[in-house]
């Protein structure tokens, strides 16, 4: 495909699904980073210590948010590829 003649439909024309998956990925990544740097947020917010202060729960939360960020980013990328293929057809 000749890039000189390729048209790029602006981001405003993206399907809602791609936008939602990208936003979810960004939010989960930010929460993972926040949980990494403020590991005792569960204790601060809820005034409970689910792991008796060992930190295991907090690292589990970081891993869950990071995994969700990667899955949502992968889904957004896959949807983007499908959408761009359909636009070119």
C-alpha cells in the first residue's frame, strides 16, 4: 500500500470499543503504578489489613491491575487491527 495516498481517519472516528479498551488499559496501568508506589492504600482506605501487614495482598493487586492493563491493551490493539483492515477493504 502506498503511504503517500493512504488516508488516516482521525481518532474521532474510532469505534467506541477501541476507545473504551484503551481507556481501561490506561486506567489499570495507572492503578498498577499507584499500587506499586503506595502499597498500603488498602489499609489507608478501608482501615483493614487483609494480609496482616505482610504486603502479599498489595502485590497481588499490582499484578491484577498490570495483567488487566496488558489484556485491555492487547484487546484494543487487536480491535484496532481489525478496524483498520476493514477500513482499507
